[in-house]
C-alpha cells in the first residue's frame, strides 16, 4: 500500500527544527519593527488582482497532510494540498504553496507578506482563535493515544499519570497533556520521532491527531491505537484578522466544497473519510468573538519566570556535565595524539577531525536515534545530550590542550629528562601542568560557549531554556518580552560562568608570573 | 671514572663528533673549550643521552653505553642519573618554587620521603647561598640566582658527574662571579665536573685539566697553565687570541 512508505518520507521534517530558534528571534525583530509602520496589506482585492492564493504549510509535515510523492520526489501531495487547490479554484485563483516551519506558521502569517492563509492542520482552538481569525472547519479529527503493541493498561490520559507522553510542540495534543496535569510531556518538533521513541521504550504513549496516528501505524506491528479518539477538534483555515472579506469568501467556498462532495472525494482518496465528517455540513460558528490573547511576558513574569528558570536548570546541568566529559576525554585525546604509539595517534586524529568536521546536530541524532535503532542502546534524552555535547567538545578541547602542550618550551622536556625522569613522569610533572595553564583560557571560553550550544539538544525532546522560550513565546505571542527574559537568564549564566572561570585562571596563575 | 672512546655523531651529513676520546678521573674538573660549532654542546648532550651517539662508547662509573640504537631507554635514563646537567639557559620549572625545583627529582624520581627531600633541598640551597629565596618562583629570581638553583637541582640527584654547558654565558658579567664561586667550592669538595665554557676565568679557577676541542676531536689537553701559557697547537693559539680579544 502506498501510504506505508510515507511515514519515512516525512521524517525529514525534523532536520528543520535546528533553525527554528533563530527564526523565533528573527520574527520577533521583524514584528517589532514592521507592525507599527506598515498599513494592513493584501486584502481580498489584492489577492484577486494577483490571481494566486498563497497558503503556508510545512512540507515536512508528513502524510496524510502534505508530503513528497514517493514516485515523484519533487511533487507535493496530501489531502491539504488537494484541499488548497480546490479552495483556490472556488475563489477563482491559482494555489501556491509557501514553505514555513509548522510551529511558526501563526507568527509568520504576520502582515500577510509571506502568505495569505494557513492551511496546515491548524486547529480551531481557543489558543489559535486568540491570535488569528479562522474559517469554518474543513476536517474533523480526534486526539488519539498510541501505545506499544504489548501495552494493555493504557487507554486514556488518566492511565498515564507520571508517565512520559510524546506530543508535537505547540499542538492541540501538547496543550491537552499540559492541561491534564501529572503527565510528563515530551515535546517533539515533528510527527515521526515520537513514534520511534515509543517503539524503543523512551515514551509510554504518544498523543496525536487521529489522521497522523492512522497513517503512521499502517504496517507498524510494534505500535497500536489505544482507546477511541477523544476531544474532537477541527482543522480550519487561518486568516489574518484584518482580512474579514477573505474570511467570508473562504467560508463560502468551504461550504460549497462540502456540499458538492469535493471534500468527501479528497478524504476518501487518502482513506480519511468517515461518517463523522458529515458534521462539517451543519457547523455553526459560536466563537467568533474570542478576545485577542496577547500576554505580556514581562507583566506576567510571575507565571513565566519560574518556567524559564526551571528549564535553565536543565541547561546548566547538561552544560556542566558535558563540559566535565569534554575536559577529561579531550585531555586523553590530546595525550594520545601527542605521545601515543602510531595507531593510537591516528585513531585520535581521526576522532578529532570527524567530531570537529561534522555538525553537532548530526552527532546528536546519531547518538540518540541511531544507537537506539541499530544497537538497542537506549540512552535517555539527558544522557544522550550530555554525551553528544561532551564527545563533540572533547575534540575541540583536545586541540586546545595540544596547542598548550606544544607551547611548552623544549628545554623543559630536556631538563626533566636530564634529571632522570621517564617520559611519562616528565609529561605528568613538568609538561602538563604548564600546558594546562596555557590552554585554560580557551577551555573556559568553550565552557561559556557550550551554554549557548546546549540549546541544540532540544531536538531530542529535551526542554532546555531555548526550547522553553520557544514554547512560551508561541503560547503568549510575546516574542520580545519572553526573549528579553530568556536572554537575561542566559546572560546571567554566562556571566557567572566567566566570573568563575576568571577566578580559576587567577588561582592557577597566582604563582606563575 | 669517565671514559669516552672514539665517539662519533652526525646530524644528517655533517659529522659533528669525529672520533672523540676523553678520560677523566673521579674528583677531577675538566674545562672544555673550543670554537663555536666544534661540537662541545653535542658532546655534553651525548654524555647524558639527550643526543644518542652513532658509534663509540661512553662509560660513566659502572655503566657503558654503546652507540647506535644499542641502548635502551632505561639504560639512557640510568646514564642521566649518573650525569647531572646544567644548561646555559637554566631551564628551571617555572611553575615551581626554587625549593620545589630542587626537591622535584628526589621526591618523584628517587622517591625519597618528603621530609628528607626537603631537608636536603634546603641544605643545597644554603650551599648555593639561596636560603632566603627558597619560596620564590624562577620568574622572581635573577639569572645568577636561577643558575645556582639549577646547580642545586642537579646536585640533589647525587650525580657522579656534573655536566655544565656554558653555565655563565647567559649571565651579565657582574652576576658571573656568584656562579663561579659555587663551582669553585664544588671543585674543592671533590665533585667531578665537565664544564663547557668560553669564560677563561672560570676555566682557570676551577679546572684541573683543560681540553681543547677542534672539529669534533680533542686537539690538545693539559693543565690550565700549560694550555693558557704555552699552547702547542696552532688552533689553540688562534682561539685563545680571539677569546682574549
Ligand atoms: N639538532 C641538530 N641538528 C642539526 N645540526 C645540529 C644540531 N645540533 C647541533 N648541530 C650542529 O652541530 C654542530 C655542533 O654544534 P654544537 O652545539 O655542539 O656546537 P658548540 O661547540 O656547542 O658551539 P657553541 O660554542 O656555539 O655553543 C654545529 O654545526 C651545529 O649547527
Ligand atoms: Mg654549545
């Protein structure tokens, strides 16, 4: 069956997540400077004039929403692609897909310069209605629990107290699990990796939208659906609030697509049609006047600061543990490289070059997902993060130490040997103490850099400071205030770390002028 | 006590030591002189195996090392334990105090108890007149003081022979006397020393025998009076004329 291969295709989505944090800040700045200056743009008439409906979605979103045709890798298919085309057709214009990271779609809609509407499995939830206008629904779905095939005692969220449940970042499932309380929400950037982690036992369940669950479980014998779909939700088209005319036209068009059977035809094609979808026909808007939910992070700091501080604890321990590993392992590597016998020396050089020459992100994926899949080595996210950062930074530290070792004058080695020391003793008593003093400033600089680099581990469902920022910024809509608060925490951490580092340097150099 | 027979050493195609013979009795101090580049430092470095000689043999006390790759690392180390070395540029360990520099060998190589090592290190510092500077780092000492610490550091290993490569050359003239007097005292106490030097005053004061090295061989040797007052070799006369200016 065609759909079986699609889950794999959608896995690529996760590689985008790395850039998201940057985009957050970027967007925050754009919002800051452009909103007050530019008048509202791109209303219905302009759209007609252009003859194109630009809709935003994330091509890595996966089946059955939007994905690359397995037979024609450059062609996008999926029920939302076909829905968008049908909708544009009804409006008398062409449809044009615009790529955007999924969890940043709402802020990216902004003033409508990038795309006109969002068609991306966006739920008609109070959270979203607080931020933008939404059309009448075009699809009804439920929240679906997925568990391992052998699990028997999990059928509802109540059974999962104290357990780890995987959810998509900023999704309806994410909000549901958080609101439920007592459940450990593991936040993912995509709709594929949480199924992997469930398979290998890092999660006890996944909560996701029913279409995602259905598609990803086709041909998967390790996982099963648990219980019936619950908490029904509605996918709707996201439209700018300043565009009521477009909204009205879209509502009209969706109504027509329901009545003339176009939606049924599309959903049947993707095996998504069920009688429940008939409720779309009789849908009545009852929530058109939800107030805009813009929280100010700085005003509500009592709510947000503890959350950010809790996440910064994760940042701190990952960084400290990672640095301890890097400092120790890096020293071993440097000694192997400088003084080891030829094969050890080559291995050490190869290690250093490989770890310095490949992206940290790739190494994290390899250690967290790769090892679990191929060797059954299931490191927890925290351990995998520490190991990845440590192994990666060890290569850099090894080079710092090597520079230090080489900077010790040759006369020192000769004096030590002439005294009668063995080579090993000369290194330990004479060369290394001097070399470490020389390398110390570079090592402490790397320690401070690691505080910032550690944000990359959020790709393996670890909520550290930057990830927490992202989640809360999307929730509150206050990218600036939240960003200032987060930046302040990073600054304090780095500043304290550099104070500590200077202290150590001073102590080590006290007797070495 | 020291016997060196037919020593050769080449760097690439340059032969630096070319069949050098040398004999020295225990308690004797020999000054090694000769023009720049004639191989004096190389000879000294061979004697404690910072360079390995190509052919010939070196005997210090009961240990004989053949040239080439015959000697093991441990044999080389044993030779170094017999022949202490003092460098032109001192090479003190900059991260350790004067006292720690002197204690380093006894404590970590000879594994003497700390109290004993420290007591002896203090005695040696007293002997080179640096008791007051025991807790100073090398960076806080003058050149002459550093060189005296370096001598104490080498003596702490109780070597049978002390090798000194131009111990006064890096010092300002007014600091040389303090090093000379330490070496004079050592010579009087019967220490066996081989000192490479351009400092003719030092050679006169401490040497029982002066050896003139030319092109990797011993060209002439004798008592300081004989060499300085009545050199027989043409090269020796040239050399002495130059160093006297
Ligand atoms: N490691 C080395 N590699 C190559 N050539 C060397 C090396 N060490 C010394 N030489 C050469 O060997 C020769 C003898 O050097 P050596 O240092 O023994 O001379 P020296 O008699 O101590 O001279 P000086 O009075 O200037 O100290 C010189 O020509 C020098 O360039
Ligand atoms: Mg020399």
